[in-house]
C-alpha cells in the first residue's frame, strides 16, 4: 500500500481534534448527578437522539460484515439483517413510548419498578453485570477487532498504536461530558462517516466503469454470477435457508433496551421518542446498500482473495485501490468516526449500569451528586481499558458476535412478554438468563475444545447459528414459563403502580379490575397497533427494496417499491400527528 500523504494525516488529525473539542465543549453543560451524566437531563431533541442511535450502529466493522455477506451469499443475504428491522418497527409504536413513560435511566431499573421482593434486586444486579460488563466488553472488543482489520490495510503504521490514539481521544471527551458529549460528537461522526462512505461507494463504482460494468463483471465472475445479484431471498438448501430465516424472523425480538432505551429515555416527550425510533428504523433498513455497492465492486476487482487477506479485507482493499491523496485520510477518518461513536456509546451506557444499578443501588444509595459523577467517570475509564485488554482473545468477528448473540437466548421473547402479561415475575427473567448463560458457555466450550462432538446426530461445528438459537431459545423460554407458573406473582400493589405509570395494555385485566381506567394513560398496545406497524414496515421495506432495485438498474420494481414506501409514509405521518400521547 502506498504511504499516506501529509494531507491525509492532516485530515485524520483534524477530525480527531474537532471531535475532542466538540466533546469537551458539550460536556460543560452536563446535568447534575448520574441522571444528567447518563441522559443529558432528558432535554435533547428527537432528531439528535435518532442520529446518535444511527451513529452507534455505524460501527467500524459493519462495512466488513456486509461485504462478507454479499461475497459469501449474495445480496439476498441482506434480508437476514432486515429481519431485525421488524422489531424496530414495533418499537416505534410500542417500546419507545413505554420506555419514555417509565422514565428509567437504565433498563435494569425496570426490574425493581415492575417486580418486588429480594428477587427483583438480584435480577437488577445480574442484568447490570451481564449488560454493563459482559455484553459491553465483548462489543467493545469486537468493534476494536474490526477497526484493526481496516487499519491493517489502509494505514502504514502500527494498527494498535492508531487504535489507542483514537481510544484516548474518545475516552477523554466521554469521561468529561458523559451522554451529552457522546450524542453531540455522534452527530459530527455520523455526518463524516455517512458522507465519506457514500462518496467512496460512488468513486469505487465510477472508477470501475459504472454500475452496468460492475453488474456485468459480477455476472461473469467465477463462483458468483446472477445468483449473487438476486435481491429476493433464495431458499434452495433443502429448505434449510428458509427455516433459518423464519427462525430469525420469529425469535429475533427485543423490547429495545440497552443503549436504544437510553436514547428513548433521553427524549423530551413520548412523541419525540417515537420519532427518534422511526429515524433509526429507516436508517437500519437502508444503510447496507452503500456498502453492498462496494462489495459488488470488490467481486469484480478481487473475485478471489489471496492470502493473507480474506473477504473481511475486501472493502478496504477496494478503497485503497481507488482513493487518492486526501481521500485516503478521509477513509481513515470515516472509519475512526464509526469506531469512536460506537465506543463512546458503550462506555457511557456500560458505566450507567455500574453506577446506577451497582454503586448507587447496593453500595452508596445516598451518594451525593458530586460523588456519582466521580464514580461515573472512573467506571468509564475502567471499561475502556478492560475492552482493549479483551480484544486479542477473539480470533474473529464471527466468534465474538455469535457468543454475544447466544448469551441472551430466549430473553428477547421474555423481555417483550414482561410488559404485557402481569403474571411474569423476577424469577421468569432470572431463569431465562441462567439457561442462556449455560447454553452460551456450552456452545463456546464445544467450539473451542470439541468442535467434532455430535449433538442430535450432527457435529457441533456444522450447526448453523439459527438452529442453535432455535434450540436454546425453545428450552430457555419453556423453562422460564414453567418457573413463572410455579412461583408467586408480583404483589397487586406493585403491579398497579407499574400499570398506572406505564399502561402497556395487553393481559392486565386482573390488575386493572376495580381501577378507574379514566384516570390512567391510554394503553400503548391496542387493536390498531398491528395495522399501525404495517404502515411502518411498508415504509422501511419499501425504501430498502427500492434502493436495492435501483442499484441493480431495474427501474420498474424500484418505482413500485418506492410507491409502497410512500403509502407507508402517509400512514406513519398520520399516526404521529393524530396519536394520543401521554
């Protein structure tokens, strides 16, 4: 790779300096106490929270994963990502409103607002440990691993030195300004990363000879062909692909807790929370195409990857081939922006568990605001250091992602059910988390020490992730429901307090018996919710398929898809305008 020009280094340094200045200036208005540090005083506009969510999901490893998918299974594999958009669409109409009504700082606080007794406190501590430490450190490690893969191709200096510089800048403004610094630097980083990635896609396609030339080369490339360009899912492996897709569609559910919930809680109003989630859902639906375009160029240029490079390196290799002076520096700055926005969020969000659900809950409940801020900043630094130390333990992005994805097996379904069925209790969640932890450890142990071991007649190394998810989730949810029915329900008074505050709707009849429903807020889940969700789904999927068909130079299907998106958009607009908000 040719060395970077001084202009490239100037662009990289300028970006890092600008991020640091914005982060430090934003931090001067951090609110008092841990709530101000982790939610910015609930004063930030919806569009800023929505962009922050988009920037956080824009990790440095994301273009690499998309490129691997397209090169390995074709464009149709992107539907495995779009399956997750369904849960985000439901969150627009349901969970964004519920979290804003709850007014919690972390999703672990839900445990003692919804349940009672000693089990609720234990569950809160367990959730804080799993989310604040385990999940956060794994995420920080795998994002750092992805950044290392990019820098190994595009930067002629030691990749770990470069990562440490970016980490130091990120930690500096995150420690100083907390959530407010994280969100405002997310805005800068999103603009830089999005603008640069779109520019890179246009340059790569143009330099190769245009979209038509790229598509022709892919069709003629050995091992690829028309199959790679098929936009709709193809299920031709004895229905196994279809089964796996349906498994993801059925089981990939969540009540959008974690850092997503943090942004919803930070919005000014319930309507603002829904708007922020709408922005995020649309972004998640359309974002893969700017990377998929470069992935197609990579097939045309590098149909076969030569050692030591793999499909994971195809994206930066294409850009390294076509980008000139200045643009190489912008490339590094864009990946640094994607990396830093994700790291910032996970440091601030992870520290919120350790402080709110650990230190202030169990050790120093009466800690003054100054002490809360000091501990919050200390926890942020400790998380950053631990994440860097953990990074070398993961040999690949896939291994890290699969362990983290199997860890909460079954919890997604229970996390949805707990809002709408009064009978769910703290033991329900504790049991599903325990089973998920056992299964994730079991899977990791087999993959490391006994990959050839046969389970149900098939070597464990040949089990697809989706089939593991089905097996683990089925057992975990069954155990959780059995435990629910064998343990006492939450006290009536605790349930009524929760229902009066949140009013989720669903199966709360026994709790609402005798209540004056006119004094309660409107229920979030109603008979119209499914119809409303169809409008949001039409908007998101219409946009993504329209862009996809446009990329394939098929104007007819693209126009139809955009028409569907327009119909969905009208329905979403009417809902936002006329909905009943608490």
